[in-house]
C-alpha cells in the first residue's frame, strides 16, 4: 500500500506500538528519539571519519530516519497535535510543510528525562529535531514518504500486524530481511 498521508503512517505506527500509560508512552518516545539521534549520528560518523560511503551506510541511515520519524509522529499524537496528518505526501514541498507543522507544534517542547533519584536532564528541543530530520532526508535524496513507507515495511517484517515483544531481541529477528526491505 502506498502512503498518501501521515495519518496512514500513524496507523501503522500504532499497530506496532507497545501501549502503556500516557506518561510512560511520552517517556518511551523521548528516550526513543534520543536513541535514534545517536544511531543516525553513528552512521554519519562511519561515513565522515571511517570513509564508509556505501550501500550499508545508506540502508542504515534510511532505517534510522524511519525509526526517528516513528517516534516523532507518535510523540506528536501524544501531544494531541494531529492536524497535519491528513496533508498529502505526494511532494517534497508538502512533506517539508508537514514536518514544519511538527516543528511549530513542538518548538517549545523540550525533552526532559527523569533519571531517578530526583535527577533530570534537559536534552534537546523537539522542533530542531524535526527540522534537522527533513534536511537530512532530503540531502540523502529521499522524501518523508520514502522514509515512512520503508519504515512500515520494515516493521511489518519485524512484527507482522501487531507489536511483538519477542521481536525486540535482534537475535530473534531477521535483520537481513529487514535491511533488504529498505
């Protein structure tokens, strides 16, 4: 199925989302966003400093962009801002506008992680993440639609139709098949 808007993508995200309390889901998104930023950074490190600029790096980036989009879209739903979901994904300009909506919605939202024992850490403003994601996706020659579609394909391979906690363990997953779907 070809995606026409992010509402369809969010439906796929929710099929594979591990439901919990709203507070836990918000925290899950925040930690997931930070994790995916680190993984994206790792692929750029391999390209910039280790001279790897091959298909493996492209596949890695595409997968991590999709994972970051997954958490951003879910987080925006949890913030009750879903007005942008029905906008068409058919052009890069529209895709950029969708991400601008996420950016505008979240520009004042900052990730604060509660680290236990009363410690917390302010990490990064959400709006900057959405803006950077669009720029990186476009710089690699992809659109939001490309990333959303490939992410749902990967998740379908991993989980089938519903979230499967066993498939979190990479030893239980078919990573080659997942990578080939990207």
